[in-house]
C-alpha cells in the first residue's frame, strides 16, 4: 500500500472503481497539520493514468463510484521531493477529502 491510508466515509451506491474508468472527482487537499492547500477542486481523472499522482490513483481503485473518502498520502506516493510546482512543497504528506461524482 506504500503508506497510503484510506477511509471510505460513504460507500455510495455505485460499482467499484476500475482501471480505465473516467471519474469526475471533487476534492480538497490539506497538509497533515490541517493547512489548506487546494479547496473545492473538481477534476476529470482517468484511473490508471497516475494523475494527479500515483497514490491518489491507487486510492481511487479502492473506492466505489459515488463514494466519499479521506485519503492520506505520504510524500513518496504524492508529489515527492519535487512538489507540484504551485502550492505543494517538497516531501509534503497530503490529506485528500474527496467525492467521486459519477
């Protein structure tokens, strides 16, 4: 699991997410200390394409369509030593609060 921690807070009524699914995901990202990084973002993600990062991609494959979850990613499963070039710095542990919209 690479240190990924996941808690599906609402399973929803959908099928399990599969490799190759295209998902609309609404999420917020904060540091482990609770500092907000990104709020209320919605992205379309192709499962198995490692975007925005491999840890989130792996976590999505453990969820169901229409579910909500809290995902904690160690830096090596998120953006590592590089960060995202915007708000995520080097070696940051990230907490995602996410909802799969479809």
